[in-house]
């Protein structure tokens, strides 16, 4: 019966007794390095650098794709804090858009205040704007997942989205008011 030895806590089996013994890892079902190693190299760490952890052990090892980084890597991003932050910003977003629409309508086109179809379009536009708002937390989540996100990007993304939506709201008011003049 072959002797059972370990190498870095991996069970190994040496069979035969010659200088060209067969060196096998029973957990892999495959001979290492073609199956033949000399006995003097059989248990050295540089003989088999590609042996992985024993799949039957309770130990869990982490492979770091970026070994120079000291930051702990996780396979997923926790979206809960991202969504909570963006939902707090949604209040600022909606209050700002309501202020822009009301101020622009009152100052430029006061005759639209009593128009029910105008306000139906405004409400429809607000629903579309809030639906599109969900893109921002998704962008931040993917940015964090791929490690390309900076906290300043959140503010820039919010301001860019708010500016774009404000411009669209003003253009929609102008186009609707053009129908009556």
C-alpha cells in the first residue's frame, strides 16, 4: 500500500519506490506534472505550483484578482446603501423639477395654469422622469462593481441628470405653449 503524505495540507499519494515515482493527488483524479516526478522534488513547493485547494476540505481560500490592492474584494455590490442614497436625492430632484416647471410656467406662460391637458402632460412627464431616474443607481452600482467609481461621480451624475431633465421639461413647456400662440 502506498504511503500517504501531505503537501501544504493536501493529501498526496506516492506509489512505487524508484527515483521516478508516480506522484498523485487523489482529489484531482489526475497525475500532477504528467504523473512522474523524482522523489527529491515530490514534496517541494516549486514542483507543483498549480495545485489548488483540496475541494473536500473545509477551508475556503480567496483568490485576489488584484493582489496589489489592499481593499477587500467581494463578488457582488450591496445595492441597498446606493438605493437609499439615491432615494434621498430623489426628493431634491423632484422638488427642483417642480420648482422649475412652476416658475417657468408662471413667468413665461401664465395662461397654461388653468389648462388640464397641460397638467396631464406635466404629470406624465414627471412619471417618465422618475422612471428614468432609476438609471443613476444602476450606473453607480455597475461602476462600483467594476471598481471604476468615485464618490464625486455620484454628484456629477445627479447634476447632469437634473440639468438634462430640467432642459427637457422647459422644452416640453415651450412646445406645448407654441400650440396656443
